[in-house]
């Protein structure tokens, strides 16, 4: 059986694509020929830099501002992308936040903010694009989870809960649409050198079997593969990009 072909005129949407892992994913998908919707919440300059890098390499990128943590944000974002770029055939739920603290002292606001961005937005965006993917018999949803989801990391109860839930959601949603040519997978980075991890002690790198932090580009390579036609028989899986930390 031949690999399913991506629909003509389709695009990829990457949330939180103004910097770090999201920016690297947007660039990697553009290099694979996808027009890319570059979403950002507050870093307009970073989103512009991501789009400029894509366009200077010969790709196409359009910037979309939206706070995906707001209940109506995902639907409005998807509608805007449809109007400007067309059908979304690849969705990368990358937008994420941290609000670290011991479980004993986490505030309700810090708990809710992390869950709203990391989990609820992932669900709402996935729901918003699945019908068109099913109709096209082609779709790729890649959810950025974390190695912290299945393993303990003191001080990140809210973050770990959100990422563990993302993995559970990924598995169940994938099974529901597997017959329709749509795959849903998660990529779980470990210690990756981004501005989001700048305040994490460098001693933590010593716990990584590879003895170094990963790069955003290494995560992006995994996402680009899962978004490709070649990954059509991979669904409901979590791919760890963590230098052996989860082994």
C-alpha cells in the first residue's frame, strides 16, 4: 500500500512558534515544504524572526497572534489560519508554560494557568482540526509533551500533571481516528537548551546519560518525521527526545 499523500494547498500550524522548540519546529516543517502558520501569544518580534528565517530559506510563513489558553482562542486561531493559508493538515501543539513550585504551595492560579495552556489548548485545537483531517483522509497531530510527564520532577506538579495528561489524551484520541488516515503522536523532550530551561541548574545535565542538553533542532527533527507521509503507521506513540533520561 502506498503512503498517503498530503493534500494540495494544505498547511501546518505550530503554536508557540516564536522561539525555542516551536521556532525550530516551524523551520523544519517549512523545509519539508509545508506553508507554516506561526502562532505566538506575546513575542511578536520572535514570531517575525521565525517567519523571516523560513522565508529567507524559500518557504512560506504567516504569523498569527492568539492566546491558545483562552477558551475561544483555539477556534479563532484555526478560523484565521483557514482564511489565510487553507486547510490545516499538520497541527503541532507546542505552546507551553511553567509555573514551578512545590505541590504544597502551588496557588490555584499557577495550577490553572499551566493546565489551560499545556493541556486544555491541546485538546481544543485538536478538536478544531480533526473533522477536516478526517474528511481529507490525511492528518498529523503532534503534541509536545515532556519527559517530566511519566517521571517525577519535584517542584513541577502542575507541569508534570499537564504533560502526563497530554500523553494520555494523545493515546486515546489516536485510537479514535486511526482508521481515518489521521495520526496523533506525542514528542517528549527532556532537557533541551532553550530560554524556558535557562533557570534549571546545570547539574541536571549530569543526570542525562548523553551528558548534555539537547537542541531545539533535535526535537524538531522528530516532529518533522512524525508529520511526514513516511510516518503513516505510527500513531498513539510517544517519542522521547531526551538523551536517554527516560530509559
